C-alpha cells in the first residue's frame, strides 16, 4: 500500500476502494494535516460544482494537460497483495483526479464562454443605448428643432421635438393614464397617404421617450391605444394629435 498521506486527494474525490477508505478514515481522525487537506480539497470540489463560483479561464485545461505531460513518471513499485504495483494503483487514482479536474475545467470553460457572450451582448446593448442617447441629443440640439406640446384630455402631456435636417423627432409621453396590462400606446406619423406606425410602448407603459425616424413630409403625429404589441392600423381614435409641419 502506498504512503497513507498520499491518499488525501483520492479520498476527497472518493477514488478509493472500501479497504483504503476505512484505513484513511482511521488515519485522518488522528492526522491534522491530512484532515485540513481533505477539507480544502472537498471545498474546492464543491465550489467547482457551484454554478455561482467564479469560472476558471479556458486556458486552465491546456495548462493542466501540459503539466501532466511534463511530469516525469517513476518506475514501477513493489507488488501488493492484489498483484498490482502499489505505484500503478496510485497512478490510477491520480489519473481519476486529473480527469475530474480536466472535466471541471472543460465545463468551466463552457460556462465562461457563455458568460463572455452574455457580457458582450450586454456591452452591445449598452453601446446601442449610448448611440440612441446621442441621436436624441442631436435632435434636441438641432438648430432647426421645432417643439410641439399638448395636454392629453384624460391626463398627462405629449411633447414632440422635430428636426427636419436630422429627419428625426423625439416624442416624450409624460404621465398619461395607464392603458392597462394588456394594452399599449402606439405612436403614428400621418401624411396624405395615411398613418404609419412610429413605435409601440410596452404594455401598460404611460411615460416614455421615443426616437422616431423618417419625419420629413409628415403632417402630424398621433397616439392611439392598441392591443399589446401594437396594430398594423390604428383600431381606436387618437388619444392626442399634434401638427408637426
């Protein structure tokens, strides 16, 4: 049998047989250093299985395998009662431990990649939000910006800031009466050919700032209350209408 102290890693990973488990359990009860090592190894294994643990980088697996290839292997040891060299049996347990670590690293790399993709998506959304904010500022600061505002009879106010040079407008809906959980306010640009949707608020939303494109040549701006998700054509009378030319 190999050095009893060397069984700590295999014992923590449950890679020992019944005889070795019983022998090491008796040993660890009186060996403080082995008890500490087993506790630390088990904590590490638990953290590897915890989805909230900080995921190791993908290069860890490559580094572990590279270190295994660089480690010199000793010659065979004496034969134990089972007929297998004791060192060979230890190598088998070591291989199991390395395999477990490699699998954990591989799983971690997959999770890390997923988290990296999520971060990139969030960064892209942040960049998009910043770009949207800059476009709104450009409309509000445009030399030819025209402001139209009107009070909504049922409550609240709608303001439209339009810039022909930017071919954009910013609509600000403030304090309108909530349309209901399954209803939404929809914005429209109207000209001689009819009304075209200019955006739909989230269901139940009554305060919002919306950037609208393609305003050149439009005669008016309107807001209607529609089913959640909006409609191809307005299905209700306008809550408010503003002339924008």
